[in-house]
């Protein structure tokens, strides 16, 4: 269908940043002030509004006998920019575990959809704040900056929602870990151990 509009065309939506000036609410918006002001109006008819993150073919990380993790953010599903969320679907099999990691810019709500796992969460001082087994129907809230690890107890599946449209994680082990990027002298001084 083609709709002809006479005059300026705007879609009613809440602002991305709260404005406290009452004048802005009384008068219609002027020309776009930033690149974010003109996204929804131009793509409302062609924007994708769904994504299947349960499809193994779309997995971001896939290990044949261990499991898979699929994430969706505003880059893969543009409408998430406006609800300011991202999501992750994970499946780990057997007694596998996910690398210890933390969210750099988002809080996370992890909901168990099948199986059971042990989840450990530590705060930014390294103090253990959660060390429990979770099962289907339970959820865990993981604040930003808190490191956590998930170990499957027998085929664990979950979905998590993050409070940022482009949530970023950093791992504490492995090739891309934050600890591996630090110079050896910094690590020895931080943990008060010798170079040997």
C-alpha cells in the first residue's frame, strides 16, 4: 500500500532521552538534532521485528558436542534500539560450562528454560554473591560489572535479556580475556606473586 501524506510526517514515540523542558512537549519537533531522531520514521515499513535465536544455524558460538550461544542486538534486529534491550539464547550440553565473563554496559536477567546448572556470581571486589543451582523456571539477575560462570549439570538451556541494545561482554579466561591483555608485571603486582 502507498500512503500519501501532506505536510510533515512523524511517528509518535517516547524520546530516547528524557527532556525536562516543557516547551519541547508543547511544540512539534523541529529538524532532526541527531542521527537517532530520523531512524524509525524512515524505516517503519521495512523494519524487521522478529528474529529466531533458537535456530542452530544462526548461532554466534557453536561447538558440536558442547552447545551453542546466539545473541541478538540492535545491529541484527534494529527495533531493539528503541526498546533498549538485547537478548541471548544459550544451550550447553552434558557437564560443559561457559567461560567466566561480565557485562560491561548492561544488567542481565538470565532465565532457565530447561535443565539445571550451577551459577556463580562475584561482585567487582571478587566476593562471592551467588553460588547456587538453578533449574527450569528460575531466574537470576546479574548486575553490570559482576563476573559470572554457568556450568551445566545436565543439558542446560537459558535465555537472557540485557538492558542495553548493544550489550558488551568481556571474558575472564580464553583468547579474548581481559586478564590476558594485561602486562605480566601488572598481574604480578595486583596478585602479589613473583614473576616465577
